[in-house]
C-alpha cells in the first residue's frame, strides 16, 4: 500500500512538473510573440524599416558584408549594392525573356493558345505605338520598347503584393527578424536611374551616329536663335537635354515610392486596413501599367528626336 501511495504521489508530482513546464513554455512563447510584434516602437520605425535595403558593401572594420543597420548602410558609400532590388529586377528580367522565348518557340499559325494570344496582343500594342511615334529607320527600337514596358510593368506589379509578405519570408529564411529587404525594384532610385541612364546613353549614341558629332553639338549650340546667340542657346538647350534622364528616373521612382509609402501607412491600421487597402490597390492597378507605358513612350520620343535632323 505504501509503495502504491508513493507511486501515486510521484505520478502526481511528474504531472504537476509537466504542467508547470508547459505553462512556462507557453508563457515564453507568448512573450516572444509579443516582443516580435512590438519590435517596431512606432509607426515611423515600421515604415523606415520597410523602406530600408538589403545592402552589401564595405563594413567599418574593412571587411565586405551586409549592413545590419541604416547607419552601416549609409557608411558604405557609393560602392554599396542594394542586393534585394538588384536581384529581383534581374529575376523578373529573366522571367520576361524566358516567357517570350518559350512562346516564340511554340508559336503556331493555327488556333493559338491563350498565352500566345496575350503575347501577340502585347507585341502589336507596342509595335503600333512605335510606328506612330518613331519616324526613323531602326529595327532596335521596337524590341527595346517592348522590353522596357514589360520589365518595368513586372517590377511595378510587385507593389500589389502585401507589404509584409516578402520581407517576412526573407527574414524567416535568414532567421533574422531585423534584416532589411525591399521587394519593389522601381521604388529604388538606383534602379530607375540605371534604366534612364541606359536610355540616355542610347540617345547620345544615335544622336552622334545619325547626325555626326558636329551636327549633334550644333543642335545644342546653334538652336533656336542661331550661331550669334550661342551662350543663350546653350543655356536653353543643354539643361533641357540633360533633364531627359532625370525626368525619366524621378517620375517612375516618385510615383511608385509614394504608392509604397501609402500602402505602409495603410498597413499600420491593423484590421481596419482592408477598407483602404482594396480601393488604393484598385487605383494602383492604373498606376502600374501607366508608369511603364509613360517610360516606354518617352524613350521612343527621345530616340525619335535623336534620329531627326533639325
């Protein structure tokens, strides 16, 4: 009987210990969850963290690696790389090339499939805009315009993904809740500037190729008031010429960056965000293709000017 009583007491003690351990574990998980939820002290801190980049560069100790704070990222200077926006833009570019290459290899003259219909419609849309806007002879312009439109559209499209989804997935994969990751490439001015500078270099190349170096410089120096007003011509023409890549980069960046900030502000509303998120997302469905279209059309217009003699 005594042994049975001792065994019962031991079983009760073991059960009580397991219950206590379970309670402590649940409390620890609750505290951890609460701490993770409260990792942003203010809404401004939440927004600021989501606007940060996964930056790779030279750290203060001289080694190369990823920045862990905004200060480290700023100290890396010009030679740092935003790995997140760079990687996503490359992935989306490869997706675009792979998709169109796959469709081109499977194209049929019979009854086309839905994907072939979509690609053909897109190609005809871009080609019609090139035909009505570009009046020179250059087979490179239409493929360039198609690439610009599709690539920028895909990058803009990521702005419709919930703002926390991709960053949280990256943080979970890296097992670092404080890592920066920006998912929309066109909200990075470095990406939009890279696109616009590439277009600007093409403008310079075709301006010199078509008009000659003298003809190109003459347009800047002798227009619109003739050679006797050369200083005034330069004051008027040179800023307008140099403003082309600046306007291309900042227009695209500004519209998408503003849209992302508004999505982040809406996300701070918690469960009430649905009432604003859906209308803003619907409005953004217009902004996303419109900004890709404007960048494409301005590129065509600028390259058309580069092919024209004045």
